[in-house]
């Protein structure tokens, strides 16, 4: 778990926080019960050449515990790893509410902004260019 007071973190290897902040895009069904969060990490440390070991999932860790998704895919350019894309899917309103608590903590921990597209059921969280 993330240490008390440190907010929230994402890990591709248990116990190792990923320092690269994800671009997160949410989509929800009309009734709000089901949906997905897509995380895109450009040049994540988890893909660094010195990183040994297969990525078995993405863990979202905060003071409530952790959630995991096994849907993690690498993106390659000219045979070299360039990004990771992970998808977390929820199937109940309770799972969505738990995910949103994590997302709010992750955003606060990483200086992310939040915007909602008024024309669809899609929400974006994007990093800010502060500092």
C-alpha cells in the first residue's frame, strides 16, 4: 500500500511506484454502472532498459488498498518500447466510486487537472505543465 499521507501511486512492479504520470481517459455507460479508465504512460520507467522482468499488471495503490488490472499493453516505435497503455474496467457503481476515490488521490498527488466533456460520457484527466 502507499504510505500514509503519500496519496496514491501506480505500480507495474509491486512496491515500485511509477514516476511517469499517466494521461487518463474515462468512459461510462449511460446508467453509470459500467465503464473503463484508459491510462497512457509515455516513456514510463517500467519500460527502461535496466528494468528486468515482465509486467504482469498495473496496481493502483492508495490508503484504501489496491486495485489491479491485467490489461496492460506496450506500444513500440521502430521496435523500441515507447509507451504503456492499461485499461481498468468496472462493472458496478461501487467499483466506479472506489476507482474515483483513487483517481482523485492520484490527481492530487501528481498535480493533474480534471475536465469533463459535456457532449459525451467521457472524462479526461491530463497532467498540468506546472514547474
